[in-house]
C-alpha cells in the first residue's frame, strides 16, 4: 500500500471537499487514493462504480460511507472489473455480496456509468497546461491509466445527472518542477479533452473550469499552482 504523502493528503482533502453525500465515485490506485479514502469516510450514502478495487476502497466500504443506495446501475452493490492489493483485500472480496465484478463491457460503458446520478470521475493526472490539456502518468514503476479508460468515465460523468469530472495533481513533482505548465509540448500520454475538464484540484485549492473562457481557465489554474510558479505563469 502507498504511504500517505503530506502533499497528496492535502490534495485528497480538497478532492473530498467537492464530493457530495449520495455521489457515485470511480476509484483507482496510487498515492492520491490512499488518503482520499480516509477523507471520504465522513460522507454518507456514497456509491462505487470503479474500474479497479483496492485496499483503500475496501477501507472506505468498511467505514459505512458506501451504501450504493442511489445507484441505478447494479444498485446496492459496488461495481468493478479488477482488484489489486493485499491478501487481506482478496480475502475480503471472496464471495462478498457487497461487491459485483463484471466485464469491461458493463463497467467501462459510458451509457451505463451515466445511469448513476451524481457520478464523479476522479482521475490522478501528471501535468496540466493553462488551457486544460492534461497528461496522464506513464513510465516504469507507475500504475498507469489508459486514456480510453479515462474518457469512458469522463463521458459517463457528462451523461450522469449532476455528474462531473475531477482531475487531481500536486502543484509540483518530486523534482520540484511545476505540474501546471504553459504547454505540455514533448510530454507523453496527453489527452485533449479540454471541454470535459470540470474541476482541477491541487493542494492549494480547486479550479472550476466548466464554462469558462480561455483566460478565465488560465487564471483559475494559476490560483492553484505553487505560489513560486504563479508569477511566471501570469507573465
């Protein structure tokens, strides 16, 4: 399991702040989701429609925050396709009636995802530019997310009544380099879904890009960039 990093803990707290009671969420693996589960334990009547089931998600279900009461697709059950984690997770999942495993034709189908009201697609990203272009994680040692998978869940959130997408990242990487950039030129694993990016979250806050002009989007992202990077981005 991932250790809880202080920066990712702040990012996760900000992500949790925009998730309402009764929402249906997607989940994944990595340093964002470990603390996110802890921050979501205060919520009520969450639903789960997720590509992957992890130890952190198990903890969230055990806390009582997940009831799947308002789900329309496999109501009453946490829906997923894959599980990856400790032996404790696999033992807990074995014949567990709270969790439903189905193929990707059902779990990754935007129309089925969109049946769930207030669906929130939560994605941990690598970098973002000032227009809302994003880059996903890639490289040796990372649990990577395929762009098609992200698009399926983002499209599902767009179809969902009251649904939206959340893209989260720390303001800087481990080398101290800015993750909110003027351009993503030469950075791999890019996605051009700018119109579908609703909320962007860092440890410094939440930027709502929905329906904003290019200038407004840029200013909103600069406000949640690392304080030492803001002047250069404005310039």
